[in-house]
């Protein structure tokens, strides 16, 4: 009996020990899983922070590189001259769109308005990116000077030659890569504008020469007609004079013959008496 009691007591104690041991293991496992989850989350957050920091550093480096980019006096002079020239081109062309007499000159002027407006906007964007101050806009004065078609074309030929030289220099020796690329990009269009202006200029000169030739021909015809009339008049006068002279001579001859006959009659009558 006593042995049975001890056996029951021992089993009960073993059961109690087993029950107390299992929750502890489970608790430890849960704690370990939780710790691992927190560690993973922390590592993930650290990685995100590192990526964010890296991106921020890259952007900051890019921005500081643009801000610290050296812009030489040549680049600044190019922006100043190109901006002023481009604005004046638009103002003059807009005036000729409204006042040109030749339709081809009007079309040419409209093309300049479109092309130079786009170029001016792109140049302004590059200047802002490089912290270059654009010059004061004085194009309003250029647009108030009305020109004839011929005078306008002469101005465009001269101005585009200068502008092409300016852009060629910047594309070859400029230090800012954006400005160099812009200058090289715009050169073909500027050269096309020059060729168009020269072609229209030649056409206008041919038209003027043709008009002058027609006037000269008309003047020559008038002179020829006057000369012909004068010659005809002189010939007519000479003919009339000759006829008059001939008639006079005939009359004088007849008068002389009559006198001779009378004299002959008198001579023959006297001896008979």
C-alpha cells in the first residue's frame, strides 16, 4: 500500500514536471521567432535607409556638379549675343509677316519666327540650369523699324552670317557641354536660313533688273519713234522743198521762154516796117 502511494506520487510529480517544461520550451521558441522577426525588420529598415541615403547622395552630387560647373566668359558672351540676336530676329520677322509685299518673303519671315522662338526658349532653359543671367530684352526696338522686302533680305543675309560664325565658335571651343551641343544643333538651321535669304535676295534683284530693262526698252522705243518721226519729217520737208524748187524752176523756165518768144516777135516785126 505504501509502495503504491509512493508510485502514484512519483507519477504525479513527473506529470507536473512535464507540463511545466513544455510551455517553457514553447515560450522560448516564440521568443526566438519574435527576436528573429525583429532582427529581419531592423535589417530591412537599415537597408532602406542606406538606399535612400545613397540616392540622396547621388542627387546631391549631381546637383552640386551642375551648380559648381565652371561657365567661362566665352560661354556667357555666347548666351548674351545669341539671346539678343534671336529675339531681334523674331521681332523683325514678325513685322515682315505683316508688312512684306512678296508672299515668299512672308513665308520666309514666318519660318524665322517659328525657328528662332524655339531656339530662344531652349537657350533660356540652358542658361537657367547653369545660373547664367539672360540679357535684357530690347527686341521691341528692332520690330518697330519697318523695312522693304529688299532691305529686310539684305539684313538677314548679313545677320545670319554673323550668327553662324558665333555658333561655330561656341560649338568648337565652348567649355559648357550643354551650350556646345545647343550651338552645334542650331547650325544647320541657321545655314538653311542664310541660303533661303540669299535665294530670295537674288530673285528680287532679278525682278528689279527685269523691270529696269523693260523701262529702258520702252524709253528706247520712244526715242526710236521720235527719231523716225523726225527723219520722216525731214524727208518730207526735203521732198516738199524739192518739189517747190522744181515747180519754181519750171515756172521760171516757162517765163523765160515767154520772154524769149516776145523778144523774137519784136525783132522780126521791126525790119518789115
